[in-house]
């Protein structure tokens, strides 16, 4: 029985806390009724814990009265507008119109940002003692942060991107494909390497460059039109090798 | 101010207001929570609102201001206090989630909004100091009517 009575008071506390932590109307709590309940139960409490629960409930009710006061003040001010109406209006407005409304009612506080001589000195010391970027990279990543350069086949193998067997196999597949497509004729280089994704395009261009370097494919450029042609050869080509730089973009 | 300038400190504030007026500034009084004179704070602020282009050149993003405008309007419509999750839900119908979270945190930090221990959002001191809330609410309502007519 005692437990039930105590639970009644705990429910009052719970109700007050729910209202405090939501935007519910604080007038939903019937203060008069709750205070009558507390008054009725007060003579029955014998232990300190029970009295503490009672005073906690009283405190929570006082908070609700405070909220009711604020609620009334706000409602009486001209700032009150039906929340549903505001939600609708905000939804209707473009972001630009919303920000323009804000700017037209905005009076920014004037402020001066300035640095003191002490701050200036601290900044100077900081920059003076700051380790250079290259040293910081070296400390953090060792020699990993090297300048841009070229990666050769052995490095790719050592990085685990290719295994020797896989690489040889892929080269043969690409060579066969070029042999079939060119069939003794020149084929458009970009058309040949161009595939679904950029990554794939780069991969095919890299492999084709390997075939060309090995003399298993030929490359012909037309400087005036910018066109590049390629052709597979069954036998290894002979002659002086030449370097050609080809840029590959992510487009088309 | 009463202690340092004497009982007539308001007259000094008035003189200061006149002095800063040619610079386009004004001394603005922000009443404290209890509304008493002792809890008031005095700030120097722009007399006239900036133009849209001035606001843009100051590095403020239009989208961020739109979030703040919508939040102030929403909080005011809910008697000045709303659960943060409710504000987030409301804003997410119009703005991307990342912008809502980022902007709310930033405006709480800058004092435009206040968040209590129950994660309820209130209007912050800086909004009271810088924003003419009545004008803002009126403009939002009137602009929305124009938008609806179009």
C-alpha cells in the first residue's frame, strides 16, 4: 500500500519531467490536483527517502509553474504564431527568401578583432620554431612522402597490385584482343583503351604501354589531328623505340 | 555601469548613442532574464540591417542564415522552447541532414541559440541582441504569402 502511494508521487515527478523535456503545453499538468495529492500524502511519510521524493515532486511542480509563466508571457507577446502555420510558411519559402528575411531584421553586433603585442610575439615564436612541412612529413611517414614519379612493373609487383603470373596473363589477353580488333589494320588508341570506368581505362593504357615497349604492338600518332593509332603485331617489332606521352582523362 | 558611471549612467549611454550614430552604429539594451534594469546588457550594434550583398561578402553562407531564420521562427512559434530533435526533424524537411546538425551546433556555440541540459533549444542572447524577431516573423509570413500567390 505504502509502495503504491509512493509510486503516485513518482508518477507526478515523471509527468513533470516529460513536459519539461518536450514542447508540450505546461498547462497540461494540473498543478492544483498534484499539490492536493502531495498535501494528502505528506503526513503519511515516515522515512527520509519518502520525504525527499515528496520535495522532489514539489520542485518539479515549481518548474512547471515557471514554464506556465513563460508560456503565458510568450503567448501574450506578438511573437506567437501558430506552429503549424509557421511550418507551412517556412516550407513554402525558398532558402534565399528565408535568409533575406533574416538579413532584413538583423543588426550584427559590432566587434573588433585585434591582436595584442603579446599575441603577436607568440605567433612569431610559433612560426619561427615550426618544423618545415618536409621534415614533418619525414617524421610522420618516414620516406614515404616522396615526390611524384613513375612506378615500374617491379614496384607494382612489390606493392601487391600485380602478381607476375597475373600480369603476364593479363598482357596476353590484351594482346590477343588487340590482334583480333586490329587484324593488320590501325585501330583508334582511345577507342581501344576506352572502357566503362576511368580506372579500367588507366589499367588498359598501362598494359598497352607495356606491350608497345616490348614491341608486341605499334603506335602511330598524327600530330595535326591529335589522333593516335595502335596495332598488334604477331612478331616482335624491330627498330629504334620512341617515347610518346599520352594523357588520359576521365572523360568519355 | 551604475557603480562606475553613477546613477545617471543612462544619460551617458544616450550621449554615446549620439556619438556612434554617424558611424551607423547604436547602443542597444538587451534585457536580462528577469527583465530588471540591473540585469540589462548594453551592446554596440549596426543601426540598420546590412544589405544582402554586404552579408554575402562577410563570408556568411545564405543556407546557414536560412537555417537560423527557420529555427528562430519555429522556436518562437512553440512558446520559445522546443526539443532539439523536434527542431532537427522540422529543418530536415528543407535542408540536408549534415547542414542541420552543423548549423545548429554552430549557432548554439555562437550564442544565437541556447541548449539546456534537457536538450531543449531556446532563443539565445545573441538573437535577442541582434535580431528584430518581430520583423523576422512578419517578413517570413508576408514572403510566404507572396510565394503562395506566385
